[in-house]
C-alpha cells in the first residue's frame, strides 16, 4: 500500500500526484490524503490525520476518515 501525502497539497493535488504512482505500480493500492490540512500542520487537526490514516490502514475498523480527506486512486 502507498499513501501519497505531499506537503502543501490538499486532497485534489495529492490525488494528482498519486495518479502517476498508481500507473507505475499496478496492483498496489494507492491512496491520496489531504496532507496540507491533516498531516503537516501542528494542532488539533492532527487527530483527524491519524483517523484518516487509520481508515486507510484498517478499513474494517470503526474509525472513519473526515469527509473529503482521503481518496483511493488504485
């Protein structure tokens, strides 16, 4: 699994960065995350970032990602 979370990119920008990765590595799950809003900034939203990553890594868990924070690319 690959999680694309580039600094300075919201979800749409991260998804754009993740597209070539998914094309080069077919068969591997590729996820994009809103890194600018959830991962690279200190503060309470880091909890949302942890929840977003938990939703990607453990899809059967009861944790849900904040709306609009993650997108599966492949």
